[in-house]
C-alpha cells in the first residue's frame, strides 16, 4: 500500500485512534476516507474499516459486502493480500446474523486465499480468526477436519 495515499493515511490515522480507544474519532476518519476515495481500491480499504464501526450487524454486513464488491472490481491484483481478511470479516457478519452456513462458506473462501499473505504476525492473526470462525460455525467438521494447516 502506498503510505502517501490520502485514503491510506486517513485509515492509518483511524487505526491509531482505535488503538487509543477513540472509537468516535476513528469512525470519523474512516468516513472521511470513504468520502475521499476515488477508485475501487481506495473504496475497498475505506469500506473495510467503516464496517468495524457500524452500530448494528446488518450495517456491518452491508459495509463488509461493499468492501468485497469493491475488491472484486479491482483487476490488477493489488487487493489480493486483503482478500483473506475481507472474507473473514464478511463471514463474521453472516455469523453475527445467525447464518452459519454462509459464514462457513466465507471463512473457507478466506482460508483458500491465505496463500496471498506472507508469513508473519498479520497472517497469523488472520489464520487464527479463520480457524476460530470455522470452528464456531461447525464448518471445520464438515469441510476440513484438520484446520491446523491452511494453504
């Protein structure tokens, strides 16, 4: 990601505010990022963070779906590393809305894309989230009895 991109900067500032416990300021910065976005790559990033600050599961689902829809329109591969996290979050939205079958499908989509993430702490976090999501919805038992290793 280009750290000089205005939308990326706003999202980074929003994440910093989140880490300080300033949820309202973080949400404001993410909304500003959405307003300033000029293409589907930027909209994907902004929508991803906006989803985290929605007051209800249906609104979180709406923004998580928007992030995936924007990512789908980016054809140059620049969102490949985001896809596992985007599908993980969309799966969680469906889980929160008591749609475990759809959640399991989306967690599996996230698992299938883990290969796009380099080894490291971020990948470990995403992989753990996928594993726990699959276990919560029972998809680990249906689709892959051994979720200890992903592609």
